[in-house]
């Protein structure tokens, strides 16, 4: 993108600056935006890589984003991996990202590397790690390649879900390298690589192939194989030396030190180090046993830019002091040794390195330079254009005429062609002509103004070189930011895992306990069965082709279901009770929907010019789900009937933007908008969000809550009645009788399920007269959504949000010293802490312990048993920073967004579900500051088998980012109960969630008058044929269960081909036993469709026993059997179809499917003809 820098390259100042590189020089009187521009230009002009040291981590990210735009993506930043002396599992998002950036730096793909001051403290591994390039046609022994990957620190798993994992299944190798956003599937033909295909971690399906991939070591720190034994011995030696002298005082540790605790864990870690070259806390030891380098050493002959050195060194001194303090506390509690002070470079060492580098110093003003002696000073006299015009295009056009008239090269930064056209049109009306937006062909030229296709946060004017860069924030007051990697995200299609000991539901037999799969032999052939244990000694063995009749039991959290008996009618009675309840529910919902369809409402007209302007001011790119939701909401508003739409999605998924666009549409149509929130704190958050988003538009926004004075509320009520307020945001106060609107057109309800019965009734009455958009922060499963199509308008936002900063997560043993250290660290950086302790009765006692432990912290208590006004006051005070720590129950799950809270401590984490922990973790990390989550487990606690499994899942989720599907499924199921309220939630618990969804769908179709078969079919296939999944084809219980389930869903040939394609993709060509299993599942479905409950095979004859309850129209069955010479119909005690096939069982199965497919097609055609007749 050299054309953007040409006017700068021509300036005398720039040439002198370039000529002075190699000596210490100072560039001053220039805003940050120009510092980035000049630095990028220097790298571009010299062809050398440049290191930009920013004064903070936030500035480093901002500089990296803007430099990347200027340099065509060739910029990146390193995230400081702060050192916490915590023995346990931790998340590796930051280290994996750093691995990727450094790999690009070494290859030369990154021209400008941006660093925060703390990065200068960190010791980095030598840049000699070797990446592996794998190409199609390369020769590898699969077992040797996966051994190599394990030696590179990859974890071998049965199914790849997160970075740093690999899996080998026969001739198929899956790998997720830290260098990539997606994993790859390598398929071998013997030892030759036949294909390399990216695949999706959720669906596990691959896409079109690539020719090659690059694989790096998985961990950031890893010991090569030949050094592992010595490395482990060195660490043990350090520990033993420390423990021998544990009570010896030193200058730093004046009160002595404790022996290193958890020696047992360290022994396990050393075993892992010897085997793999890695263990979870290797970053706490690596610099003591291996040679390391400072980050600057990764780039030979790098140009160093030091932005505001005083700020940089102040930050380093503060961070290094915090590191030493943290180390001191860890040594005293036995979590670290003194020698680990060498993990970081000292402040003096860093200063000496930078002095020797002769950096280019850049800053706003001419100040002292922290020991640097510059050879030359350059006063660039540039100024910021920050928010210079704020929508005033007359002033903007005047400025453009002056700039171009004086020979300036002017660039207007925008990546949106639509926005460029609107700017062009607005300037044209003011008498200034702009050329068209041409992203691939533009030149920044003196005396002209052009659009430049970059994302830049703030403009500048540089008089000496006659350059002016104008950005969106200068014109509109907000800079557009891009969401990260959302284009590759897919809706969540979670498959629920089934483990031995889990409760399951069989549609015909009820609730039992899954005891695994067994392979049984009958008459010389083998079949796989599910073994389910029921009440007493009752057992049930179910062929795996009938797996579609079985679901994992999911009910209300903490509900323990009662096992059914195979010799009792209790299950049938329970289903009948739920069916009756659902019939009533479905009828009411269908009737309500029909009434609303028939009731006239206001049709909101679009206003393209206004709305495009408003839409372009959104600072992120919309996710696909957001765009769909907006389209659905606005389409509803355009119809001449009242909208009643439910918008679902977790906090941060972007529901508020959807609501704002609906509100804007209503306001420009002359209607008022009311936003109803359940708590005062949410009112405050929404109010400030709306004020910020609607800035620059003639929209009057007010709030109504008990935190407003009586006079303020009275003034708001009068203004509402007069129509002087466009949007009002309030609590249930908005539902009071004295609140009167002049022309209310849209009601937005946030978290309706959290309002009381009376308030819900008031909302229900309002729904009859205005458009209503309801927001819910708890998502529901797509299956429930599909069950309600036609009775409830719903939009679902499932695309995960961008992570502003990955949340650094730890699963650790709890200790008083650790808790104190964690809290003080957060307070030390001016932040706040959520401390989750979910035992309300003991919370006061526990808070007293925390107060004694951390007397420096102001602690508040929040839980659901407090009176609502008391709870609101506490939450409001906490959000305003009046408390440091909020000791709370899971109440914080409910949609709070407090950016200053960036540490979460969860006590007794093993007591929570993975979904809960996933959602709780999302309550921090909602700002540009690093966030931490500590999942604490009591070290002396004997865990139950269930808790052990849960903790194992949490560790995997924390360490590898895996388990997202399980987490989301858990969250969704918990959210399902919110849709219908407590009564239906109880019905759901009684029969399990999946069964409930099936029955709900039937009830809805029935209430809509659509034909629904009420009889539950249960067809069995009894054939002496080997039909199972060999362990050497699909291994791992979770994967086998998933494949069994998918096979049982086969209903037609299309399903069959889809499953075969999936198996080939993931596991290779299926053996004949697997094909037989799929064919049996298909045969079972086809036979059930024509009324059979049992299929048997003997001596070349396929016998279908017909069940009269399954046959809706016997005459139609007789009709389709006409002209079928190989089928015989027999009657007697039972009616049977005899199909002549083959003496060979495999061939008989194939012929039976062909015959039944023909009958099914004839039946379908006959039913269509019957409807037409």
C-alpha cells in the first residue's frame, strides 16, 4: 500500500528521519495516530521490520490494529503472559496466539511488531523452534507423525475440539495447530498424504481441501526430547535446594519461606515433562533451565520505536514490583521458590537493552527521556483531528476546500463503500466534489482528496508534509472496529454426550440408567446393544439401530429422577399427564398467535437515508445471526399487525444493537419507544448504551426509576405525555397507571421471565396494542425453537461474540493465601472482583473470613434471597465502584455487564455444571483489560464420581478451549424452562427435555389442525447379520455413542448417504459391519412407515409383522401391494408381509430395502392423490 505513504516519502522531514536511523532521535509534537502512520511508513520505506513499544497494552493493541490496516495486514502484537504462581490447569489462549505471531515475525510476514511495556520483562524461548510443512503427496508413517506431534506438545485425544490437540483414527489424522483458526484433517493412502482438508470443530465435517499446512509446536514453552531428563532433574534440584533452606531469611523474603507445597503434583508434572516435554506450569520453570532471549532478539536489525518512554518505564517498574510482590506471597505460601525471581528481566536490564538499541523516540511533547541522549530532535508540529466535524458537513466541506486548495494530500478513511457514497453525496451538496470509492486503485496525491480503504481510529493533519487523514471518528464521533473471526462461526449444533451412569429416557419404557454398550452374539452373528438398567433388577438391551428412541435425561438442575419399572404403567401415566398439559398449552399459544395475526397494527415505514446513517455508526461488523435477527424484527415491524418477537442470545452476543435498530425505526416513524428492564442497574446500563449509540441523532432519551428524584421522574412523565421524549428506559415503574404516552409504538422487554406475575399481566395487555420485542439473555436449544415454529416468533443469536481479551482461566486448589493474592492483584490495578460462593446460608460467615483475610478490600454481599430493592442498591453501589469485592451467588449470571470487574473467583467449582461455569466466566473480560477466572477446588475434598467427571471436563475446557458444545447445551437446557414458566419446567423434568420437545411438537401440530400420528411406533429388526461399530474403526466411547445416534436417525436413502459420507470423512471407508448397521436402521424406518412393528429374516424370506395400530388406511396398504409379485400378504392371528429376497443375509437386506423404498414411494404418491381427490 505504498501509495498511501507517497506524500510522506517526498517530505524533507521524513528523509532526514530515515537518514538518522541507527542513532537515538526524538520525534515530538505528534498525536498517536501520526506516530503509527510514520512508523508504518518507515518500515515500508526501509524494508526493515520495526518494533513499536507502546505505553500500555491497550495502546499496543490499538497501534497494531491501525498499523495492520496501513500495511495490508503485516502488523501484529504480543500479549504479555503475566506470571501467576498458581499450581494447576490454566488456559492458553494468549500463549497460543503469541506462538502464531512470533512464527509470522520469524518468517518476515509481520513488518511491524507492537509490544506493551510488560513484554520487555518476559523471557522468550530461542527462535529456533522448527515448524513442519506438510504437503499433499508427502510420505509419512501415520503412527510416526502423531508421535512427532505429541513430542511437539500436542495432546492426543479421540476428537479434536481445541488448539494444540491431535487425533489419529486409522488413516485419518486431525490436528489443530496454534498457527491456524481452524483445524485440519489429513487423510493417508497407506503412507502417502492423499488430502488435507479444514474441518469444523462443532459438526466435525470437513470442507474442500488445501495443498499444504504449517504445524508449529503446540505449547509456547517446550523442552526438546534429548533435554527432558536433565530438565526434570534441574527443577527437582531447585525444589530440593529451596526446601532444605526454606526457613533461611533473605533481604527480599524477610519473614522466610515455606517449603514448596504439593510435591505430589510436581512429581506428576515431572513425569509429564519427561514424556512430552511439557507440563501445565512449565512457564514458571522454563527460563531457569533453558536459554532465553528478550523479544527484540527475534528480529535481526530491527528498528525500535519507543512511544513515550517515561510512561513505558513507569509501567515496567510497576509491573515488575507487582511480580516480585506476587512471588513473595507465593514463596511464603509454598507455591514458588526464590530463584523464580529470575523469570523476568529487571528494570535495569531492560533500560540497558533499549539504550543500546538507539531507538526512535516518539511522543506528544518534548520531555526528559529517561536516560536517553538523543542526537537529533524533530518537531513535526502535527495535530489530531479527533471528532473535528461531528456530522457538520458544511464545516467539513469548507475544511476540504481549504486543504486541497493549499496543496494538501487528503485521505478520508473508510472501508464501507456505502458510507463513502453518503459522504460523497453530502459533500457534493456543500459544493465539494469527491472521486468515487475505488478500494484497489487510489493514490494519495497533493492537492487532491480521495477515499482510502483503511480502518483508522483517529485522523491527523501534518502541515509540513501537507498531509491530512480524516477518519470516521472525526466525522461521526465513533470509530468502527471489526469483530474477530465471526465469519467462520456457526450456529451451535450441540450433541449431548452420554456416559455410563447417566440417566436416560426410552420413549416406550421410561427413565433408566445407561450402563454402556455391549456386543452380544446370537446364532453366530454379533450385534451392538445399549444396556439400560431400570428399577430393581429390570434390564433392557436395545439394538443400537433403535438409539433414536433413547435420549439422555435432562431436567431441572439438581432434580433427581425416579427410575421406572418395566412391569409398571407409571411411565405411560406420566406421559399422558404431560400430554394433557401440553395440549392445553399449545391450544392457548396457537389461539393467541391467531388473535394477534388478525389484530391490525401500525406498519412502520423504512427510512433508508436515516437508517443507513444510523447503521454505519455501529462500531462493530454485524455477525450473521445479528443481521438475520435485525431483518426479522424490521420485517415484522413493516407488517400491519403488532409484532411479538422473542430475541434470544447470551450477554454480549449483540441483542441490544438489534433492539436499538428497532427503536430507531420506531422513532423515525414518529412513535415512542419504552424499554422495560427488571432491575435499576440494567436500566442504567441500557440508558448509557442508548445515549452513546444515538449520539448525533435528534432522539430524546430519558430514564424512569427509583434512583431518579421525584422531581426528575415527574418531569419525565410530563414530557412522555407531551411526546417530548422519544425513548424511555425504566423498571416496572413504566407499567404504573400514571405513566401515559402520547404515541407509544414499540415496547422492548428485557428478561421478561424476571418480572412478577402482575407485571407480566400488564405486559400482556400492552402487547395487544403495540409492537413488542422481548430480549432474553439465556439461549434455548434449536430443537425447542423448531418445536414452536408457527406459534411463537423467535430470533436466535448463536454466533459467539468477539472476545475483547481472552479470559485467563485456572483450575486450582483453594488456599487462603492464594485468595488474598488474587484479590489484592486485582485491586492493585484498580479493578473489582466477583467472588462466587453459592451457599447463601453460610455467606455472612464466609464474608467475615474474607474480610479478615483481605482487610484492605471493601466487600458487599449479593444473593437472590435479599429484598429486591436492597439487592439493587448493592449492585448499583458495586457497579459504581463503592465496593471492591462482590461476594455473591449465581445471581451474577443474569446479564450484568460491569467492565471494571475483571477477576472471577468460583469457590467449590466442582459443584457447578460446565455450562454454568462457561456463562459465569463470560461475566468478566468485558473490557480491554486482561481478565482472570479462578475455579477453586478444596484440596482435602473427596469428590464424587460425578464431580470428578465434571472437574475433568472443566480442566479440559479451561486448558484447551474444548467442550464448548457441551457448555452451550447445558446453558440452553437451563434456558428452556424460562420460556414457559415453572409449571412446564416441572413437566420437562418429569419426562426429560428431549421427550418434552417431541411431545410439544406433536401438540402444536395437533392444535394447528395438522394431521399428526398419535401412535408411537416401535419397530424392531431381527436379522442374523453382523452389525456393529468395530473399535478399530471408531474408538472412544463419546464418538461411538454419537455415531450410533446418527445411524439410528437414518430414515431414507439421503440420510444413509449423509451418514456414510460423514463416516468416510471422519474415520475412512466403513467396513461391511457398519454398512449393515446403517442398512438395518434404514430398513427399520421403512418398515415402520408401512405399519410393521417387527421385521424378521429366515431362509431368504423377510417377514414384516403388521401392527393394526400403526396402519391408518388398510385399503391404501392393499392398493400399494398390487402388482408386487415378490410380496405375499398373510392373515391369521397377526397379519404379515412376506418378501422373497435372497438366501444371503447381506443381499436380503439390500433387496428388502429396495422393496420397502418402492412401497414407501407408492404410499406417498397414493396419499398425495388421496388429498387431491
